């Protein structure tokens, strides 16, 4: 059996990136007309951090060019790429225009792949060595080619809906630009497959077409259109198709159709070869001018709309100007938080994390494939189960208009489809991992005072999640039969225990929105239901325990058994992607109830300590930072009056789990979720999503300033902070002493300065047990568990 290749860090890439950050050109930069000097904060971002994946380390991110929340992510695909299409060790096969960032499971996108080659047109085996690979926000460059005579320098930049490629070919050799219309992330053929495609030359320099796909992480079909232009007339152009054991290149061909990849067995059964991949190519004489440029726009709606986007977003051929425009958008994003002090490593990890937190969902306003709408339209909410925890609360503070538009987009999906999504890709809702977490995103907006969207319709949507059985709970909504009759989801259903815990918090979110809208009876009902997690608490083992519909406990039970294991289908497990111990920490609304069940603050602290002490065994169900169910846990000590323990755990995780390497993220970045965790931890605050307060942690930087808009800023000052001085021993908000390890959203959103006194040993600050949930919203009332 072939052994898998060992994943390694990417020291060559990091070295080149560091040189570029200092304005020192790489060896290949003499071929480029644009400067490689990266301005300002952009120089601190390393897009290669976390690009490797497929295991416990690495984030499955992509290094290519895009703009904040842009749909086009023009990035390399490689022969050993994971679901992101990319890795640092494999050969490059081309540069596709669509990607998702940090997701796991099967792959998605990788559409309209462009590959430059030298010499005779070859389309059957595109795989090239790489060198001088560099990236910064809005820009990517690399040299590809298997021999010195065929090396091509590639530069990429992008707008929201268009990709701009610049190729520098060797002189005096034919240079080819090959467009694979049926391309998708390879992922060992476990991803998508094209079902049909069409492509044509509109004129000598213009191409258009479409392709439809099915499969991948959400298998529902989708269709994408493109419109592309070349900046010069090719010497010859044509079409091609290639299949296993056959290939046809047709010079002068003007259009091609086919590309159905679903029947992979035809060749083996002796039938006529099917069209595996189809596309267009153009060949250029490079003797006088080695540079060829190409722009390509994508659309879910039509070729005409793709053409309109290309004309609007990318009208000229000045690559340097296009790159500068993308960089300006990223600078605006990074300028929202200014940090001072700290180490160079900490600043680089911080701004790289802030960059990653602005990649998804994708802004597809004007590109709804299923209905016309004047509302903002966002897609690739992959997945709210991840991003509600860190990404959306961050946007609420530093990008409130953007977050408002995302909430409006969620409501518009409900308006037209009748259900809110949790996981959504390519215009379809699918992959409901646990709860209905749009409930939390909407509640987070409302309890923090956000306006500018239809609150009544929003409440109708989240109330439906809590009251109406879903016809397709794998895709949206909930399974409610057991939950409403028994007070928990029984082992008769998939993911029964983790669903119970998540439904309970979803109900708490609905209760808060009901309360804000004056719906008192609903608020009480959902608040009562939010205690349902307690019905799975087994005091004999001090953790959640699945139950049968009869009320009996699951037998042969281990709190530390972490699913996925390979004993059953991953959707059939009682705890989704976690253990009972990990999910026992996910009671964001009822930490006081958890403390009571464990015997009080001291016993709770011991219980959490035992949980964290097992961190070095991720497969055994103790704390694991590489996935979402327990990433709030380190801040729960604050409820027991132990902010010192929070400081110790958070500092340990910031140092251990994040590195400036291609494997430098603790697990799948999940659309910026893990990156945003670092951002929050480094500035010394952390959200309890869906509730209007922030925990005070242990800031890495002596000064962090958040731009809240409208001339307001909020600054966290910790002048004495260091690797040794990690404990907060005193706090003042605008000069007023604060003896609690949390702030309300109103206190932060009003702007001001939080000053923290730091020391090498804990003091008496904030040592009284506290319940910020009760103080800001009202916590669930105590009740006996049901049998």
C-alpha cells in the first residue's frame, strides 16, 4: 500500500514572503513589472499560514488572491491538495477562480482553472514544479515549469467577482493559456463532478461559457457562468477535450460542449470515451512580448451578467493598479484594529488571523441564482455552526454594516425558501451539523442593538426553527419530536446528545429575541426549554450522557470517547465531532447551572482543570482546540471567580496552537473561526455569542484599539503585559474601577479605554463568582431534570 506523504511546514515560502515584506525582490521578480513591496499592515499577513490540512494540524486555507468576502478566490490547485485544493508539497496543476477557505469534508469549487504552459499544447497531464511562491492580501505569484525552458511567472489579483492573471512566458517560445471549463478541486475524485459544460470564443480575444456541477461537501447541483478577455490576440486558438487515454486538441475550433464526468466507468466497459474535461486554449508568440494577461468574471446568473461584472469591476489592463485596489480593500479591513507592542511573531499571527476572518461568507449581492432580490445576498455560510462563535461577533464590532447585510441575507433566504440555513454553499442549504445557529447570529445582532433589518420576520424565522419539524433536518431546521416530548433528543436520532445541547442554546437565543420584541409568553417558553441540556446530565459521571427514548442511559459509556471514531457513520454518533466531556462545556447561557450541578465554584474549577489537563490527547476527548464544540471553555473559569485560570489557558493556547507555518492552525480554519479566536484572545476580550457581553482575558499587546465606526474607538491597554505578566490584577473602564472579568456590549460599543493592570502572580481582582448572562439578559431558572 502506498504510504501517504508526510506533511511539512513551508520554510521556503515563509522566507520569500519575509523578503517581500522587507521590499527585497525574489530571484524571479525581475520578470515582473509590478513591485513586490507590500505596504503597511499587509506586510504582516502571511497567506500561507494554515494552508496545509487533512489532519489535526493545518487549516485548509488557500493562499491565492481575493478581496474581503469576495467570491473570486484565484488560487493554485495542487496534486496533493486537500478540500481547499492546495498544499505546500504537491505540483501545481493550475489556478482556479473559486475556493472556500478552511473547510473540511469533501471539496467544493475550484472552477474555471487556468494553466499557462510552454511549447506544444498539452492538456492531458498538467502538473508543474514551483518556485519563488509569494503571497500577500490581494496578490499571489509563483513560477511554474518542469524545466528551465518552460518556466512561466504567474501573478494573480482579484476583485469581488473577477480574477486577473498575468503570465510572463520565456521569450521565443509559444506560450499557451489553457482554460479548463469543467475544472473542480480534484481531491482524489471525491469532490464534485461536472455534469455539462459549454465554452466558446466570442471573438479572437474573448471567451464565455458555463459549467454545471454536482457532488462535493454539499452535493446539490449548481451552475456557474464565465466571461473572459485576453489582452492581446493569440497566434492560434482552439478547443480541446480529454479523457482517460484520449485527448483531442482542435486548432481553430470556436466552441465546444459536453464535459459530463458522472459516468467514470465508460472507458473501462469498452464504450466510447466520454468527455472528461473540456476547455479552450490560446497560443501566443512571445518573441517580441512575453507577457499575456487574462481577466475572467464569474456569475451564478448568466454570461451577460458575468460580462457586466467584468466591465464594471475590472475595466482596464493595468495589473499594478488592480493589485493596488485589492490591497486598499484589505488595508481598510486590517486598519480596523491597531495593535502596539508585542513580538513580531504575535503581530504577524494577529494580522494573518484578522485577514482570514474576512474571507467568508462570500458577498454575492446581485448574484442570487434562484430569485431576484434587492437585498444583500451572501452565500457560502459554511458553516454558521462554526462562525457564529467568533467571526460574526467580531464583525458586529468592527464591520457592523457588513454584519447587518449578512443578517439581512439570512432573512432573505428565509423569505424565499421558508427556512434559515446553517450550512450553505453554492445557493443551497445543506449540512446541518447540529443546531439552528442562525438563531444565535440573529440574536447576537438584536441583543447588541443592531437595527436596519426586519426584526419581526427574523423572529418568525427563528421561531419556526424552534417549533416546526423540519422536512429535511439534514439540510435545515430541527428534529423536534423527542426534544419537545421528552426534553432531549433520544438515541433514536442522529447526533442526539450534541443536538440536545445545541437546541437548548438555540432556544435561549430565541427567548432573548422574543423578550426584545415583547413576546413574553414565547420568551418564557423558550427560556424554559433552554434548560433541556440538564436532562442529559448524569451526576454519576459528571458529564452529559445520551439517553434512549425510554429514559435509560446509554450503556458502556465513556465521557472521553471522542467521535469521529471509525466505529459508525459520522452522522450517526451521539456527539458530533466531539466527546461528552467537550460538549459538557457548551452551555453558554447556563454556566451557573453547570457550576451548581458540579457542586459549586471550587468543584467546577477542578472539573475544568481536569478537562484541560488532558489537552495532549486530542483523540481521547479532553480539551481539543482544533474544533469548535469546546473553544469557549477556557473563559468559563471567569464564572467561578477564577480569571487567573482563564489567563493561563488562553495564553497557553495562543502560544501552542498558532504558528507562522503552513501547518500553523490547530485544525480546519472553518471560514476564519479559528483565526478569529486568536484575534479575540490576543486583544484580551472574547464574546459569548448571542449575548451582549465580552469576557476579559489576558491581552498579548500593551495596546489594542478597535475602530467601531462613527468616530468611536475602544482601546484595551495593558502596559505591563508580557509572557510573565499574564494575570489581570486590576481594571478600569474610562478611569472607573471594574471588579468583574467581563464588559457589556454597550460599554464596549460606546467607545472608551479599558486599562488592565498586569502582574506575574494572580491578585484579588474579579475573584467573586459571577453570572454575566443573568446580569445582562436573565439566566434560565433552575429546575429538576426530567427522568
